C-alpha cells in the first residue's frame, strides 16, 4: 500500500466508486446479454417444432 | 468485401461474438495493469500530493464520455443515411456506457476538486459542460425507452442525437463565455497537456487504452443483445399472428 | 403560410388557455422567488436577470406540447403534411405562432416584473432586447421537441427532459447580456451570439422538426 498522505480518503474513494461503476455496467450488460440469449433460444425452440 | 457486410445482423453477431470475451478480458487486464501502475508505482505530484492518481481514472473516463457521444452521432448518421439496423442499435447500446463514463468523470472530478479547489463543485466551464452532456444522455435514453415502434425510435433518437450534438458543442462555447466574467483563478486550470511528466503519462496512456477497449467490448456485447432482443420481438409477433 | 399562421393565432386566442396561462405562470414564478431567497432588495436585484430568464424559459416550456399535439389529435396534422406547403414551412409557422402567443407577451411583461425584483435601472433595455432576441429560439427549439414527442401518450415530461438541455446556450447568452447591461458593461457580444443562435435555430431546426414529424406521421 503506497503512502497516500493526507488525501488517502479522496483517492481511495475516487478509485473505489469508479471501479464500482465500471463493474456495475459490465455486470448489467452481461446479465442482460445472458438473459436475452436464453430467452431467444427458448423462443426459437418453441418456434421449431411448430414449423 | 466491404465494411457494410457487417451491417447484416447475423453476420455481425457471428463475427463479434468470439471477439467480445477477448476484448472484455483484455481490456480488464490492461485496466488492471494501468490502474495498479498508476496507483502503486507513480510518485505524488509535488503540488497535488496523491490526488494526482485520481487522473488515471478521470482522464480516460472523460475522454470516453465524449467519444461515446461522438460514436453515437456517427452511428445515427449511418442509420439515417443507409438504414442499417445494427447501426441504430449500436448507438442505443453505447448510450448507457456513455452515462457511466460521464458519471465517473464527474464524480472523480468532484472528489479531486474537494481538496484542491476547496469545493466539490465549481461552475467551471468543463464541469458544467459535462453536466450538460449528462443531461443529453439522459434525454436520449429516455426517448429510446419511450417509443414503442423500433424504427420510429431509431429515427427520432438519431435526429435528436444530431441536433443534440450541435447544441452540445454550442453549450460548450457558451459555457466558456459565461464563466469568463466570474472567478477563474489559475489553480482552476485543468490543462493537462501542460507539464505532464512521462512518469504520469505512460500509466495514463495504458489506462486510456483500457477504457477504449472496454468501451468497444461493451458496445459490441450490448449491440448483440439488442439484436437478439429485437429478434425475440419479431418472432413473438410472427407467432401471435 | 400566412393563412396557417392566422389560423393558429386565432385558435390560440379563442382557446384562451395557453395565451394567458404562460403569462400567469411567469408572474407566479417571479413572485415566488423572493419568498424563497428572502426579501433583501440587494440580493434580488443581483439575481433578477437570471430569475426572469429562467422563469420566461419555463413559461415557454409549459405551452410547448400544444404546438403539434392538438393538430395531431384532431387529424389536421396529416392534412397539413399533404398540403402544398412543405412540412418545413409548417414547422416554421408553428414556431412563429408559438412565439407570438407566448414569447412576445413574456418579453413585454418582463420589464414590469423587473420592478418586483428591484432590477437595476440600466438592465431594463437589455432585458427587453435579450428576451426579444432569445425567445424566438426558445419557441423554435420547443417546436422541434414537440415534433419529436408528438406521437407519445405522455410526451410532456419527456419533452421537458429533451428540450431543457437544448435551452442552455440561449439561457446563458440571454441572462449574460442582461447581467452585463445591469453592470454597465457592453452587452453587444452576448446579444450578437443570442441573435446568432436564434437565426441558426430558425434556419436549421424546421428541417429537423419536419423530419421528426414525418417519422411520427408514418
């Protein structure tokens, strides 16, 4: 851990929140991607036998 | 073989799917390297102390916040001119990422401003323009959400994006003009090109590369998601009829 | 075009609502401000130009969704679209009509409300000039926002979100002109910029608005 001096809180806060926000957008994108893909598979499967 | 081949949704998905994890993990790896480098292995600035490390997040996110809007503008133009659905969906996919980038830039800026300027928020031209950019993103996303018919939504958001771009640039200059009359001490200067030593510059470059790659990976992934979501809609509509 | 303008004006006057409501809203906002910030004359006179501009902007925003919504609902908008008059012209006329029914009265009422806020004596001329130059831009930008949201059921709130960021440059130059005028500085530059924005809006936004209308009428 480097010595951050008197601004430790600020620096850590900035890094923490930024990385947190990035993780949130990545996680949300991945979750939605997975959900939509599963849903599409389901719909395609339903469509298949009827044809 | 031209770039327009990728405007075919199927082809787009087939081509990008193998690349998304590569880009995503690659960008994360680069980000980790850049941020660790910046956080642990760079000296403090003699004037700003350790807060200089905030810039390794602040600068790339600010850059991407603007570039994301620019990418949306280009995608909107392509949609309006050549009517490729992938293009419209890519613009839609990029907007939330732009919002996050703007938020990061604003937040890290505020956190840096608190010890340096003595205030969380100053109505500095750059800060103000970013706030306005944030509002533009919100309006753009809200319009996408509000319109039922996908083609209508794509058309209207594209028009909004173009008009919004003009006004965003206009606001940038207006804001510059507006704050001239108010206080602007030298310590408020945000000019990063000046006296940035190589020690700070190289890790910052790595971070910028990481942010760019992350943005590309996310846009590709989200665009594929939007394409699939639209296919679901189309299939369900066909089954119902 | 003249006929359409006359029709819109007649409708606005006869319907009554939009015409007076905007003005009343303007008055109320201005009256509310001293309750919020306190009655010190010095403070009020400092913020008067900004308050008047923001209030005028909100008052103009109130009546925006009427620009196209009424015509869209009763089906006269498709008729206008198929008339020999190009849709760009329709959008332009609608913007002008909106300005005459809201922007112009607001401009004329602003100096009177300036007294309530103890505005600096030198600022009145600039207030009139900046509003006269700036409110047409507000109307035209508003017509664009109304054109985009005309097909939506609950478009009003969304339109505010879309239109307000577009108002930023106009507001900045307008209020800045008055502030400089009040301080006895030269207000020419912001006024020129304001006029530039207005002219630019009138030159370009009818095309964007009519493009949006065409999409919505499809």
